[in-house]
């Protein structure tokens, strides 16, 4: 890979000086860290979508009126969890 961007080279140079790594190693580590963050975020998004889909599929099974207090079935008359 040949990056022809002065700013990218400045960043790699500064990072390598601060860490004692070569510029190549500094770039590799940075890319690995960013890739881990992006993958983790994508996984979170998939989980959220799956949970929302599950909620949409299962909500009708509760047979609650649309204006019902959805927490009423979770607590007794004293406000304690059932």
C-alpha cells in the first residue's frame, strides 16, 4: 500500500514516535483497533434489529389493549415485582 497523503504520513510519523513502533506497525495497530470498533458497532446494530423484530413478533401474543399499561402485569398491588 502506498499512501500519498501528507497528513496521513504526519499522523503515522507522530504515532510511531510516541509509541516507539515503526510507521508501518503504527498504521497496522491503528487499523486493527478501528476495525475492532467498527465490527463491534455492527454487531450491536444487528442485535438491536433482532431484538426489535422479536418485540414486534411477540407483542401481539400478549393480547393487551393498545392503551393498556404495559407494566401493570409486572407488579402486584403493593408495587412489588410479581
